[in-house]
C-alpha cells in the first residue's frame, strides 16, 4: 500500500482556501453578513413649559429659569421618607460638587398642590439647601409641569380628603441653561454619585 504524501494534500488545500477567499472578496453574496449596528440619536423628551409660584409667592416659569442649570425633583411634603431623603441627597451633592455647582438651582415641585401651599412649601424647603425653590400652583399648573417632565403621580391610600399619600416618579433631573434635559438620577443615587456627575457635566473646562 502506498503512503500518501502529506505535502501533496496541504498544497491543494491552501490553493482551495485562497480561491474561496478571493471569491468572497469579489462576490458579496458569499461574504458573511455583518451585524447591523443601531445608532440611537436625539435627546430625551423631558422638560418643557410650566408656570408655578415659589415659597415666596414669586412667579416662576420655565422661561424665567433660563440661564441657570436646574436640578429638578417632584414630590410632596407629607411624604414620610423618600422625598426628604432625596432633597437631603440633592443638598449634600450640591455642597460636595464644589464651585462647579454654584449656578445650579435645585427645584422641589409638589405633586400635592391641594395641601402644599406656599406657606407649607416655605417651611419645608427651609430644611434643605438655601437655594432650593419650592414650587406649587393650581392642580392644572402642576399637571402641566409633570406632563412636561414625564412624571407620574396619583393619590393613593386615601383615608379622607385630608389624609392620603401620593404615588409618584422618583427621578431627579439635571437640566441645562436652556431648559433642555442633560441627565437624571435614579431614586437610589447617593450624594457622592450625584456630585461626581455634576462635576463631570458642569465642568467648564470639558
């Protein structure tokens, strides 16, 4: 029995492989398809027109805030834990971020305007950052603001007309000087995480 010369097998295999490669280069139908890369463009549709009043009963609109970065949170003063914790987080983050956050205006917009009057908001926001604006208004005005920011809210656990809770979205939004969305922070964000992002996004050297 004759032994097969391995070199005689290798050379034809190389030639065949090279031929297939050339065919693939010149005939697109023979090439393996590349995965389609999806490119996501645009910005989040968060933010827009609103008209409210602050804790000093001054009119505050989306237009009057232009020129300032804003850190926006929606909640209510009767909230037992999440809302005060979030406002405390925002307060700490603004202090920790340093001078880069000096032009950031923190906003607390109520989703419970029936109980959160101007006086109530004034007493409440006094416990947090000195720049905080506590914004309230009519129910229709609040709905316009929540609609602009895509914020959900609804009365829950209603015991009486005066005794109830409010379910609502819990994100904090960072908006630029034109009122456009920059980023948001989830309810479990820490002061350190928020401050780090503020330094990154607001550093004028970037």
